[in-house]
């Protein structure tokens, strides 16, 4: 026995040593790559997996095979690239195996329902919080800690930890579950061991290479979230925009046809009294008329939405930014109670869009709304004054007049964001070097001159951020329109489509008409519009910095 | 890593484990795993569930079915929950789970379609009548005819309003009415909600008496509306919301229609439709009505509108909020005679359900006379069954309004059934018509221009 044990120990030690582990790691990645290749073949041969999903899986699995080849080659040659590829593949395999395990054991579904049973644990949780607070009191610190731990344990029991654990173990005990557990464990152990100093030295790691791996690991939670929930859907929507798809059946690839329909315009001449459809090409509807010239579009509603959003942004942007700058200047003082005012102006920003829009919908009601009531009160007060001409209070139809509906949206949007922009400007103002103002005052500059020639230039970076972020929000307008104009068709479009914005339009196309391909194409056109707006802002900012 | 971070990590993992024990995590009705979950996986939470609440967890051997409606208020949610529990208790083989959907303005259909695309929609759900063609043509709901013919549970097409069943049985491939896409949950009609205090103050004639005497027509309607509107600039004689059915009534009552007879072309450019829209537009342009596009319900409930056109579904809100003397009256007869809409929605079966027979059985149970009676007691809508007069009597006993008969009368007065557009795209038709009517009411286009151009974009939707 002792002989066997002595023989065994060096063998294990050799296997766990850096050279032994590297050989094992290379073997593991050969297996990993073969499994990925087999999976890719299975996807190709599968009759149940098709369309975009199959394409996506094939691309992903091919990337895994390629990464495994790089890892194996690099590990055998003891290069940094091999180490990097091995760590990345193992880390991603661990994450993927864990996610699939949680999915197949219904943990994600259970998280939804945890809310229902969580209430039973709240009393214990409150005790735990109280106990934690009491750990600050020295004489009872030890007892409070134990009470807190007991309360946390009681919370978990109350919300169903024990049956949950049993259920989880029961489900994970299936062949698939065990395979996923094994895959996750092997991957995480491999990634952790590869990162250790002796293995790094053996693989001739450089400080720069170590820093790269550490950096990637640090950003990986955010990076994976970005890839899964932003970049992935973004690319998927690009793929969908090249298809005719209703979200239910199989997508039909139609190339750029959706984009062609969006941008198709034509021009014709018409006599007075002649309707556009009489003179325009088949499939085109009248978009605008200039005298006898009729402009037609295959999708006039899209162009209407673009025109609406440009007008909206042109009005809402200055109304959300310029007042904010002046408000920030006023609030940039140490007057008593100034913090209360700062908080008050900020409140609309933290209120939900739906709540804000609902309140404004009541205020804007032309018959029983407070705004028209206020107008009538002001008119009454004016008329009560002597020697003044009598005025008649109008009853603006804020939500049903197609000439006013967009203005109503501008008011709501500006009211909501002016406070947030004020806080941003305030932060910018407080970073302006006060000696600049002092020097200007000594030189005899007026208050306006100081504001114009010191404050505004100093605020350029803040102004860039405020204009860019508010502009993007304006171009993406959706919630306010939908809540203010819920009874119009499409929802949020307002009287005669006067508040139809690109996002409202693409929502209608995608989720009411279920033209997912066309809606995705509209989304990409909007993306390009926002990108162009932001790009121009960046260019202007850069030019200003370089000019300075 | 500090001890507190380890503790935090352990807490998160423990919460994940606890999530496995939560009720829904073991619900397999839509997950593709066995419907019959092992009994030992039942959690404490499920055991602790009050006996009077529906159990999400199917018992051993039971089939789990989920179903959904679009309730208009909490009272309806309560009634449908009660119905679900009653049906569940009387049905040994099936475990029911009722899911109240969002309201009309919270995009009930959009959420439902998205869930269907994701494969998480309920087995049985309610959809408005206008959506049936869209759902059927996309293959989202089952043709239930074969199942219906194989069971005694189905009372037959004759047990429901014929106008509705005619639209609910269209088979576009066969070109006849041999399909069965679902069964109507209930029906409803329009009526005018009256502010009797305002009408009396204006010295106008009582619309109910005018209706009883056969004198309730557009002329007398306008006289009452004008009298009430003359009380004060802040008071309107009439109000209705911006919805396709509202201008549709004026078109229909003038003898017109949205569509031609076989519903394959636009007919909004007919002279009859023009006459109806001319009368309607006059109400707005003469300042008698709440501005078109404004929600007319808040001013009506605030006591500032004499007559408010809406369906029976507005009754619970009016009962709760109106502080004035109110009642209802049938819609006035137009130049084309009496007219109304027959609104309806249907319970349909998800094409992806694993239990189509049981799902159809559930549909028949939800539309049984007994269940319809329970719902009729709420008074929100009219029962869809016509083979049980007692159910209608139950509906009529729900007062106020005293004149609940106004809604029932609407069914017999040349109603036009809210209908799916089997040969066209209803959302596109609706989306193209609404702004044109808004432009007409606003005076941005003349009646001549409207008549000349309205059908161009509408015909493109067929």
C-alpha cells in the first residue's frame, strides 16, 4: 500500500504541476473543440432548428471550434495567445453551462415567482437588518451578529430554501443536469488554474498579457450583458430587417426590400382638384403637394413620423436645455433653502414617464382640465381690471387639435427633462474656476459678459452632454405620446397622425401589425438618424476643443 | 473577499435555490415537461396556499390549463377568478389557472401576440371579434370544428347570436362557414348614457320618453343636445370617444357601411356614409359635442355632458363615479332606420396548446349558461347565449341604469356585428380611416374631398 501511495503522489503532483496541467488543458480543449464541432454538425442536420437560430448557433459553434484550435496550438507552443484563448473559452463555457443549468432547472421562472413567497421572509429580514444595525453597539455586538445570522437563515427557510434546494438537486440529478454541472466545474477550475502564477510563468505570460486577462475578467459581467441584451438583439434586428417576418412563421429573406419601401419617393404633377392617387405611380400615396407638384411615397406615414420628430426635437431641445441653463445659474448659490429648490426641479426627472403623462393628460383635457380652467381664471382676472380691453378666454384643444398636439408633447417633454438638465448644468457650473470670474470682475466685466464669455465656454463639455443626451431622448420619443394619445389609431399617433413618431410607428408596425421585418428596418433608419445627430455633436465638440 | 461579501454571495445563491421552490417554477403547463409533476416537488408555498385560491400546481395526473380574458376593472377580475375556481372545482381531470390580461389601453392584444411568438401564451384566451381573422390567418388559433363535432359539450352554433357565429365560422379556404374559431364570451351594444339633471335643467324632452313614443331620431337627438349645450359654454350636449365604432354608428344609421356587402372593398365613400358623417361632423363643428379626440368620459362623469355614447362596459365606472341622476337610452334612429353595433369577443384556443380537447371543453364551460349567468350579474356585458332567456333576465336585474333594456334592444335593431376582415387587414383599414375622419371633423377637408379620396388608401388594405 505504501509503495502504491508513494508512486501515486508524484504522478498526481506531476499532473497538477504547470507543465502537466498545460498538457491536460490542451487535451481538454481538444475534447471541447470536438464536442463543439459535433454540435455544429447536429445543428446542420437538425430539422427542428432552422432559420436565424440555426445560423446563429453555427456561427457561435464555429467560433468556439476556432478558439479551441487557437488554444490548443498556443498551449502546446506555450504562447500567451494560447493561454488567453483557453481562459476565455473556459470562462464562457462556465457561464453558458451555468445559465443552461439554471434554465433547465426552471430557476429563472422560479425567480419570477419568488416575489410571491418573498413576503413570508420579510419579517425575518427586518430583524436581520435591525440586528446588523445593532452590531454597531459594542456591548451587544456579538449577540446582534448571531441574531442577524439566525434571522437571515430564518428568512431563507421562510421563502422556501429547503424545498427549493431539494427541487433543484432533484432536477440537476438528471443526466443533462449532471453533464452541465460537470462542464461548469471543469471549465471554472481550468480557467482558475490557468490564471495562477506558475501556469502563467510556464506559458511565458507577459505583464501586459496578465493585465489583459484581468481586465477582460473585470469587465466580463458588463460585457456579457451588453452582448446578450444589446449587441445581440441589435444584430438580430438587422437580420430581421432583411426579412418579411411576422414573429410567428419562418422569416422570408427579401434583402433590402423593406429599406427600399421606406425610402421610395416619386414626383408627379396634378391639376387642381385632382387627387394624388390619380397621378402617382401605383403603390405610392401622396406625401406632400407644392402647387401642382405632388410628392408621393410608398410609405407616407414613415416620412410623416420623421417630419414630426424633427419638428419635435427642434422645439423640445432648446426648451429643455436653455431654461435649464438659466435655472442652474439661479440655483448656483448658497442661499438658504436652495437645496429644496434644486430637489423640486429634479422631481419630474425621477417620476415615471407614464405617471407624468397621465397627469398631463388630465391637465390638458379641454373640458375639465386645469390648464384651460387656469386660462379662464386669468382671462377673468384681466377683464376685471379697469380700462383694459376685454379678452375672451380660448379653450385650446391640447390633445385633439392637430396643430396643438405636438406642442403638448413638447411641453410635457421639456417639463420632464429641464430639471435633470438643470442638475447637470449645476454640476458643470460648480466646477468652473471662480478665479476666472474674479479676474473678469476686476477687469470690469458685467454679469452678462461674464456669463457669455466665461460661463458658457467653460460649460462646453456639459452642454455637449446635455444636448446630445436630450436630443437622443427626443428622437426616441414614445411613452409620452402613447399615454397622452391612447385612443388614436395607431396608439400615440395623435389627431391626424400629428404626434406619430418613428418609435410609435415602428411599435405599431412591429407589435400591432406584426410586420417585424419592416419595423426593424424603421428602427435601423432611426438608429442612423440618431447616430448622425450624435456624430455631428461630437464633431462640433471636437472642433470647439481644438479651436480653444 | 471579506466575510460580508461571502455572506452576500451565499445569500444570492440561497435565493436562487429558493427560487426553485417557488410555485411557478414547478408549473409545467407550458414548459414542455410533464404536465403531471411528481407530488414530492410540491412546495411549502403551494401547501400554504389558501384553500379558496386557485391552485397553480396541478395535482397528480391532472392537466394544467391556463386561460385569460381582458377585464375592464377589478370587479370583472374578481368575477372571472370566481368562475375559474368554480369550473376548476367541478372538473377533476383539469387544473385551471386564470390570468387577467391588461386593459384595452395597456395593449392586451400586443402582449398576447408577443407571448404567442415566445410560446408562453395561455391555452385559452379571449380576443376581440375584429382580431379573429388576423389570429386565424396567421395560424395562431385552432379551428375547433372537428373537436366540437366530436363532443356533446358543444351546444351548437345556434346557441349563440347568428350575426356573431357567421363571422366566427368563416373558412376562407373552403369559402363557406364550416370552421369554428372560438365561442363568443359575451356581446354588447352602444347606448346613450344620459345626465338627466342636465337634460331637465335645459328643459329638453326626456330621451327615454321620446324613444318610448317612437320619436327618438337624429332630429330630436340634436334638439336635446343643443338644449343642453346651451346651458353653459363649459357644458357639452353630447360626447363620444375617438374609436372606429363611434363614427361607424353614424355611417351605419344613415344606411351606409364601412365595407361593401361581401366585405372586400371600402364603402365609406357612399352617399349614405357621407350623410351620416355630415350629421356627426355638424355636432362638433357647431360646438355641441366634446371635441373629437378628447376622452369624453371624464367630462361626462364630472357632470358636464348631457349624452355620452358608449357600451355597456362603461356602466361599472358610471355607477362608481356619477353623482348625478343618470340612465340610458337606445341610440337614435337615423335616416336608414335604427342601428347599433353588436360588439363581441371570443374565447379561442391557442394553436400551440398541448391539450386541444380539454381546451375546447374549457371554452364550452366558460360559455355555459351557468357561467354566463354569473357574469351577467355583474352587468358589464350581455350574455352571448340566446338559448337561455333566464340569463338575459339576470342581466336586466342589474340596475342602475334603470333602462338596461336599452342595451338589449340594440341587439334587435339592425345591429352590425363587429367583424373580422377575412379578406383584408383590419388594423391597416382602421389606421387609414381614423386620421381621415379626424381631418373631416376638424374641417381640414371638405365632405366632397373626403368622399373623393377616402377609399384610395382604404382599398389598399384589402
